[in-house]
C-alpha cells in the first residue's frame, strides 16, 4: 500500500506541490502579521497551519479522484487510479490520514479546531456534490461556484491562526488577504480554456462561455489579485524596485491571455502561466514580509 501511495503522491501531489502549499500559507500569515506591524512569535506557529492547509489540499485532490473516476477512465486513463496502479483503498487510507492530521494539528486552539471541523465539513459536501450531483455534473459554473469557496475557508484558517499568535490581530484587514484567493480561481479558469480548434469532448469554460468571455474573466481575476498585491506593497512601504519588478513579471505572465483575447490563437496552454503567477505572488509576498 505504501508503495502505491508513493506512486500517487509522486504523480498527483508531488513535493513541489507540498512546498508550494506550505510557502503560500507561510507567506499569507507573514503578510497578515506585517499588516499589523507584528512578527510571528515562533516559526512553529507558521508551519503548523501551513501543514494543515497542505493536508486539506491533498484531501480535496483525493476526493476529486473518487468524484471524477468515471470521467478519468475516459479522459485521463494514465493517471494512477484509473490506470490501476493505485487502488481506491489506498486513497481512502491517505484521506483518513489527512483528516486526522488536520484535527490533531488544529488542537492548538479551540477556534482553530472549530474552523477545522467547519472546513472539513465543507469538503464532505464537496465530495457529495452538495447532494445535487446530477444537476452539478451538468453545470461546470455551478460546480465552480459551490466548490471554490474552500479557498476562502483555507485563507480564513490562516487568519485565525494569526489571531492566536497575537490578540492584536483581528479580521479588520481581511480585505488585504482574501482577494489573494483569486490566484487559485484564475488557475482553475485558465486551465479549462482552449482555442476553438482545440476543443474536445472535455467541458471547458471556453466551450461554455466562448473563448473571449472566458479569457476576459481570467484577465479580470488577474487584475484584481495583482491590484491587491500592489496595495499590500504600498501599505507595507515596500521599495520601488520590488513593486516595479513584480509589475513587470506579472505583465509578462498576462501577455499570453491578452494575446489569446485578441487573436484566439493559443500556441501553448495558459495553465503554466497561471502557475507562474501563483509562484511570483507567493515569492514577492515573502520578500515583502521579510524586508
């Protein structure tokens, strides 16, 4: 079983995803504390919530394996589960491990524990398609609207963790943090955008809304989270070189979406560019928090 779980993690939730999840959580917490002109009392208080969110991310990935199993047999037959290299019981065991870890590490405070149970409850609703599976499977937008708030739950968990570090921290600066969730919203949208000649039987946002409306939605999301990051930089008094370099990098990563909006030509998928945006947002937030 352990060998099969290792195969699954290597392909579907590799070390890069683990490190990325942890760094994202640490960056959000450091920035939120800096907005109050505070520093973490211990690195441990940053790492524990980061591990919790990594486990929740993995749990959601595992749940998707069960929810999309029939579709994956057709569209992604080489993935570990549909290919038979990993068994369902392996993923059940891994999922249980994630749940136990989330609950155990959240016992550092009652507020965190309560929010952990609320978040896990929401993931259970996601697994059950909010008990309207037939309707939701026919509507990608409905599935997106109902499932994506899990990111808000995760970021709220991080803010609560910051509050446990210092009583001076409250929710009054949440609007500096919550729009950062849109980096993941953007990723979810652009990975399902294709040029008209690239469309297949797989349901995409470009097929539902049309290619230009779909990529325009992605560009609006990119503008919002970039404006949020720049606002944070200004609030923290970050140096001009940081603001300028961030702006140039993000503009470069937006260019493929802008080009597709104009030409409807897509030589390369947009997904890697959205992943680059996530990476740069996290990296620059860490730099800004540590300066």
